[in-house]
C-alpha cells in the first residue's frame, strides 16, 4: 500500500470520527439548548469601585534615614526609603477599594531634624494633610517611641518598638476566657 493511500485512509477515518462525535453531542431534534441571557436575577455581580490614591511626602531640612510607609492596597502596607532632600517630593500612586483606609507614616532618624509634610489625595481630592516640625536631638527620646514620625490619614496598625500589635477585637482582649473547671 502506498503512502498516499494510507494518508487518504487516515483522513477518512478521522472525518468519520468527527462526524460521529458531533452526532453524539447534538440532540435528535438538532436543536442545542442555550442559556437565556435575559433571565431575571442572572446579572453578573458588579466589581467594587476602585479609587485612585496619591501619597505625597516631603521633608524640608536635613533628614537622613527617612522611611515612608503607606497603605498599598486594602490589606497590605508598603514602605520606601527615599532620599528626602529639601524641595524634593516623594510621590506614589496606588488603588484602594475603601478610600477611608488611605494612610501613611513618615519617619526620620535621630539626631536629625526637619519639617515633615504629607498629603493624601483620593480621586484628585486632598483628604488628609499634616505638617510637623521634628527638632534635632542629641539623645534618643525614651518616653516617646514615635518621636521623629508623622502620621497622616488612617492608622497603618504597624507595631511600634517591638510591642505586639493590638488585637483586632478590643472587646475580646478585655474579657479573658474563664479557666476550665
């Protein structure tokens, strides 16, 4: 048998298999059921509205070791260590579902001092703005762990100075479970 006859035979068998498979999937009447697109209650859920958030931070003065922490999305906090020179603004854009969660924190290392400024814009509208002067210090401030820090907008819930994070439900922490009897 020649190779052309084998190829033609294989094609015939493949075509018959495709026709037989199609006959098995189509009902006897030849009609195929299709979902009714106008069925009530069959609308897909609409995705939540996303809000554009712009975080801006500026330090006017000597400020080495600056750290800018900000809410990256509805669950995560991101941080950056920009070079904060006088006249330069650190800016980052992100998207949040709940604009009330927008928050940032700027901190500088001691003994440096600077005037810290932050802004949070949601959909091109300023929703939070803060300024604070951080005086230069010779020694670390022991009774204020947030010295050298400016908070702006919603709190980030970042543990400070090695302290454990506050519980999500303060009522649960206030009422400890009774010991087993």
